[in-house]
């Protein structure tokens, strides 16, 4: 169990460090399917793992000026409203239904990201979406973070890409700041309902993930933006299929 937690945690950290997202979409299924946590405990544990990993990875990206602090802080604070709401909704949904909904969501986002990556290159646009679109996007992202306990990176990156037109590297770097804020908020929102976890296992997982995050950060300077997006989309689709099939058969 210890070796398994270390290996999985390290892989997740590398993904978060490199893509600025993906930690939750790996840690929730890993905690649920491989380590035997309930759906709701997996979501809670994931918030701890993803939040700490995002914080460590954020340091590296900040040193390379890949974080838009103002945008990330505003987006993160607005997302907190949705995170609290999503957390309350989560506890009212059956665990199996929660995991199946999670699989559907990942498929939708994965397809959207893959479509975006395969489009012909276009000129950078200075045009940004209206304030209402950005606010709705942030709140929606927060709801998903609270609902599934996934940190929100898989929604934050496309939201920053599509609503604020940030370049992929800056979007993935800024998402780490948002993930840190929303993960902390989501965890605090779960305290009133009571948190009962195998803390030693979660912290061991988190430490391995944080170490992986330090390894994943440098990968962004060696891989093209288009390749990063395709890898991200493929990861979402793979986890979606596995989660959906396993949940349906279970």
C-alpha cells in the first residue's frame, strides 16, 4: 500500500506540475478504485493532495513568469462561492452516481480540449470575454471543485483559455494558483460535515505528489503548447472511459 501510494502520488505530481491540472482526475479514481476510499472520502483526500501539489508546482511556474497573479486571484476568489455550493450538493448525491457524473464531465471537457488542440493555428487575440462570462465560468468551476473534489484544474485551464484568452502555458501556470485557493476552500467547507480519513496515507500520497510536481514543472519548457493540450485531453478521455466502465460494471 505504501509503495503504491508513493508511485501513484509521484505520477500525479508530475502531471500537475507539467499541465497545471489533472491531479484530481487521477487522484480521485486512484483513491476510490486502487486504495479503497469511499467516493466522498476520495474527494476530500483529493483536495488535500491536489492543493498541496498545486502550491509546490506554483512556485516553479512563478519563477518562470507563467502565472497571472491578478487574474488567478480574482478567478480563485470568485470560484470559492461555487466551491462551497458544490460541496453541499456533493453530500446529497450517491457515491456511484457521483463517480458516473464525474466520468461524463471528463469526457465532455476532454473532447472540447482535443478539438481545440487540433484546430489550425490562429493569431493571438487580445479580445476577452465579458465580465459576466468570466464570473459564471469561475463559479461553475468552483461548483465542480466542491462537487467532485478535483481541484478544478481540468476546468480552470480551458476556462482561462476560452474566456480570458491566456496562452496555454500561462493558463496552466495560473490555474495552479486558482487550484490552491479552491482546494483550500473546498476542504474547509467539508469540515462541518466531519472529516474522517487515513491521514498518514493521504499525507504520504501528498508528499510523493509534491515531489512529482517539482519534476513536472521543468517539462513545460521542453514540450510544445499543442502537445501539452493533446496530452491533457487524452488523459481526460482515458480516465473518463475507465471510470465510467468500472462504475457501470460495479
